[in-house]
C-alpha cells in the first residue's frame, strides 16, 4: 500500500454563496481528500465570520478543496462548481446577499485559470444560460483564512444534507 505522503495532492478554491452547501458538494465528490471552509479575496488580515458578514472586508466565503488528481481532475471539480450554484447571480446566492456570497474561482496556477475560463465560456454558451450572463470572477488565489471551527463541515455536524429549506 502506498503511503499518503507519496501521493500528489492539489488545491482548488471556489466561492459559490454560503460555504456550508458548496463544502458538502465537494466533500461528496470522489477523489476529494479534504475540504476546509474559509475566506479569500479580501483586504482585511485574519477576518472573522462577523467581519466577512459585514461586507466590508472584500472576502468571499470559499471552500478550499484538497484533491487527488489521480482520482479527480480540476475540470471535474469545475463541473461540480458550476452545477452547485447559480453563477448568474451578482454578489448573492438565493437569499444570501453581499459580496461575500459572490461566484468566484480562485486559481492556483495558470492551468487552473485556463480551465476555469474555458468552462465558463462553455457554460455561457449552453442553453441553460441563454439570455443570462454568468458573472463568476476568475482571479488568482491569495491568502486563505480558515473559518472558525464551528463552520467546518457545518451541515454534516447538524445531520443536514443541504442549506435549502424547500
């Protein structure tokens, strides 16, 4: 058996509204080794949940995914991302409103950037988005600030599968 240390792991970071729901979507994806929810893309160092919810730090709620590229590739993770939220909603997802809920791909290398741009273009051309503009940002990853412990695997801890109430 190959030791875990010898296996290659990569990171991917996505914002798609409230991080609780998107975290579950990725955690349930085969090949995903770990997920952490947190904040990225802002200007305030070490933000708290309350700071980010003020909509003044510039951070997005994100899930940082650690994955095994031998089991799942970045393009497959992008498909999970596009399917798990409405990328046409500007600074919101459903009832959650504010820039912290924006749709964003934080890329960690040029290959991720190119794949994100290509899949965004492909989704924009699909009939599902006819007449609606995808507003997803594709920007370089910067410092990831891990959210407070009670946010990690929040829905799993509560025995819930989704944030949706309907």
